[in-house]
């Protein structure tokens, strides 16, 4: 075997597949190690399933990149669980690139509330995973017990999507109980308000109160439209006006409410279940929201979802600064104190603009939001392309560094690929990604075109 560079990439979704493409087209062999059977990450698990066209488009693009002949795919293998970073480094690759995403919800800052997880309290990542997959045959993932009058804590696009899911699911089920079946995808596209108006019904007629999004600042401050760093007063006001327009649009179309300038400071419980939150009014000091003493109010609710952000999972031997991986140079993604290890995408950037949305598979920019408000399209497509261009820039920078290093000797490449084949054999991967991807594309149900059957690994 001839000398060649080999790069190990952990994570196979948008950033990981883009990294693989950047390297592979330069004749650098890549090994993509993916924690799931399917490589689509938050495109599949976080982006709500009503984005049928976008999900299929992005999955197809990921498949195309991972199907490159220089790319070796290893599914069902999680860093820190099935294999350690030290073991990967012992293989002697040219470099390791982390594209592991952000799968851990930022903890709700209410002491003790986590004990009720799955019993009236949910975080947004498992909640959205449930919504995207629960209709699949043999689903064994997180379960959610729906309830009317849910409280959604958060202020970004993730909180709006969670509220949409709650409204779509509860209204669909209430109509079904009346013998009036409706298609959830059609109702998402046209709006709950429109569908109910056609039937001369209201939420009250269905016995529903609807969900409420609770945000610690004013709703026009929600981080769904960003102002430039050196924004003029006119630009700031335009951003606020766009946010107000967005909130009005969501409220009119999906019938959920907003309660701004409130934050949770406690919870209500009955036995083993969460049954509400204690909310307090807030004031902003030094850019942070603080609860005002004496304004506490108990708000009953048998369903609370926290959508306050996602952060990367800790990995042994990877330094973390705050809530994101500690990197030396954001332009190259090089990790501080770890030679030859780089990171791209979600795990690096934390709460940013486009990249912050990337953590939640909620890709946002002012351009997208303006287009979304003017029509039914989600507008995620343009930002996805921009995010992937950013990932490409980073991986290209890493490639330039590799050109100055000698390729691995042929015997070392052969040994490394033998270890890769051992991992593939362990999970029952056949070795041909295109054939594997074809198996991934089976629809799960005639009435659920966005669902896909997961592939069981041996």
C-alpha cells in the first residue's frame, strides 16, 4: 500500500460529511466514525419531521459525500463509549477531526427539577427525537406523555419548534377524538388557525388551552433575528420589529401563547410527577436577566419542556472552556494543547449566530427569517449551505496544515485500515456505504413520508 494521509473524523452529519468531502477530494483517506446507525445527526433527530423535502435533500447530500471511495464509514460507534480518544490516537492517523455536535441539553437552572425527567419534565433534544421517531415500527426511544397547557422555557427557534409540535400533536389528537382526522403535515403548512377556522372551531371548542412559551426577556429580544455587532439604532429597531412580526405570525398560525419577562425559579410536584413551575418576573442588569423577589407565581402544568440550548457532551481528554471545547484557533478548529486534533461545527462554536442555530439543527439568519415570514417555506436551506461553507473553510485550513506533513507509510495505513475493518465487523457494517445508504431510505409508514426505519446493528 502506498504512503497516504489518513484522517479520522468523529461524526458523520453535515459538518462531518463536509469535512470528509474536503479531505477525500484531495486524495486524503478518511475514516468517519458515527455514533448512530444513521449518519444524519440533527437533520434527522432535531429538525422537525415536517421538513420532508429538506430532510431528504440533506440526507442525500450526506450520502453522496460519505459514498466517496476515499471515505470509510463506521456506524454505531460512539467516542467515549465504544472507543476512546487515546485508542484512536494510538492508531497513528495524520489527524483527528471532531464533528460530534451538541447532543446534551443545557441544564435547567432550577435545582432538583431533573429528578422529574420523563415524568412531566423533558428537555428539548429527547422531546424532538421522540416527535421525529415515535411512529416508527419498533420504536424504543424516549417517551413523552402529552398534556394540554404545556410550558416551554426558552427563547430561540428551538422553543418555537417545540411549541409547534405540542400544538400540532394536541390539536390533531383532539380532532381525531371528534372523528375529524387531519394530516399533521398539512396542518403545519397551512396553520392550525386556518384548519380550525374551516371547521368553525376554536381551541376552546376542543377543550384545549394551548401551550405557552416562557422567556426571561421581552419577546422582541428573542434571539431568532440577530442584529449586527455594531448595529445602528435603526438596525436594532428593525430586528425588534422583525421579531415582533415573527411572534405575531407564530401566534396567529399555531395558536400558542407567549409569556415574556418571566423565568422559572422553582417547580411544583405531586408525588413523582412535575405539575408546574414557579415563575418570577425579571429585570435585566448588565445584560443578564434576574428574578425580582416577591413576584413569584405558581403556574400549574403537567408538561414542561426546557429548550434553553444545547452543549457538547464531555469527552475524556478533550479540554472544555465553559460549555464548549477549548480551541486554540477558531479558524482552524485546533484544540488547545492537543496536537493534531481539530474540531468543526457545533462542538466548537457554542452559542453563536448561524453556528448556535446549528447546535439545535435550527439554522437561522436574518435573511432566512425574512423569507420565512413571507411564505410557507422554512428558509433553512440557505443557512444550511452557509454553515456547510463555513465547515468547508475550516476543514480546508486543516488540509493545508497536513500538506506540510509526510504521509503515513503504507504499512501504517494498512494497519490502521485493518482496525477500521474490525470496528465495521463489530457492528455488522457491510463495507459498501452506497448499499448501506439504500437500506436506510425505506419509508416507515404510508402516512408519514418523513419517517425512516432505523437499521438494527448486530
